[in-house]
């Protein structure tokens, strides 16, 4: 079978290779073998290929067997192991699964979701990472002590995670305000209130949108200057919740912000979602399916590429102003 592999960290379009690899073994107990039909190119995938998840100062190279990206996708079950209550031929979404940028994946059945009729592959391919991150962000907002009516600022607000999160926030009575990097992105987004960082003094435009109310929580996927500027607008006791680092630039906050204003910083990662109790994960997946069914227009696709067109796909995935996910199909 084919699999995309990299043997050194670097720019994805330069270090990735499509390679023939041995077929996966037959599924063991509690496992499912899936023929993959599509998988999204996530920012997190590209950060991993660049080696950004290594601890500061860690320069260890990729292992001798290389590494394979991808954790999420949609496909069709080809074989099941003992104890699995799903049939071959069933269309499913999966997360997490190693090596999703391959023709096939072997996945624990507990991380496989049968796809309801009527949900297209393009939505099913995005069913887990973005919606589940949105659920985790909503919980983090609640744990930060935010109350209905509080203002929640979201960076990278044109992306699927922020759009879904804003929907969940509005249902709970919060006031989401999005921050995007261009006026064009505002036109592509939902009914959330927005400011664009390409506007002069963009940070001064936020309070008129919120009738002067300060920001209680920031949900940040960008880092750098944007997040640092927003943090200066936080209400006393406010919280910055980080779930990404698209800019690659560190935060810059005065140390006294923490001691005198009670500001706090925490982080969430969908990578920790699989460790949650089964009952929580089942409920979260149900929420994800509901979001995909209720708001199919949010699960837009900017473009899809065949697996052997990976270089064009990873380049497109980081293109400014793209509207929707970039998918690698079969």
C-alpha cells in the first residue's frame, strides 16, 4: 500500500514522500482495518512535520524508519477483529489513527464512528478533530468561570474550529467576537461579530462590538502579537486558552499581568481527548455529528487533492484566504 512518509523535519512540501510500504496486518481483537477515502490537512499535521512539537532544545532527528502524518479521516471498513460490532463495508470516520495519510489504517474500534446516511465524505473526513476541539474549548470556557453574557474572543476565527466553537458558545449565551487576518475572511464567516487585524488599530474596534464589555476569555490558535494584544484587553481575572501556534511567535505579556490582574493562561489539545472516559467521548462524538448535520455549510472544502498530489495539498492548506478544508483523497 501507499503511505506518505518523512525522514527529516522540514517544510512539508520538501520532506514528504509517497512511498510503497508493507500492507498492514489483519486487525486484532477490538481493531478495525479501514480503506481511507479522505483525510484533512490539519495545521497540527504540518507543525509535526516541521518538528514543532519537540520540546525546546530537543534537536533529535526523525527515527530511522521515518514518520507518517495524519490522525483523522473517513473510509470504509475492510476487515474487523474479534469483538468488533461493525460490519465490513460500513462507511466510518476515525480519530485518532496513526498514519492516516496512507491507503489504509488500523484503528481501535472505540475510535471509529459509523457515518449517518446523508453526511457526505467531505464532512465525515472532518468529523472529529475540529468539532471535538470546539467541545473542549467550550468546556474550558466554562471551567474558566465565564458566565452567559460574557465576551469570548476567538483568533483564527475564519477556521472551522472557531466557527463551530462560536456556535456552541452562542447556544450557551456567551458573546463570541472573532479576530481574523483580513476583510475577505470576514465575508466568508458566520454571524459572529468580527474584527480584522489588517484594519488600523483593530484592537480598538472590539469594545464597540461588545458595548464596552471587556473580554473574559480568549480562545487562541495563533499566538504571537495577536494573542498578546488581546491579552492586554482581558478583564481582570480573565483567561487566555491556547490551542495552537499558527504564528510560531511567542507570547509577550508583562509578568505583572498575572500577579496584579489575575490573568491566567492554560492550554487544551484534542490529542488528550482519547484519554477521556468512554461516556464523555461518546457524548462528544454525538455533539460532533449534530454539528455536522445541522451546519453542513461550515464543513466546507477549499480543494481536494489525490494522495500523490500531497505537495500541492500542503501548500494550499496554508494559503491565506482559503475557504474551507484541504482534503487528501484516495
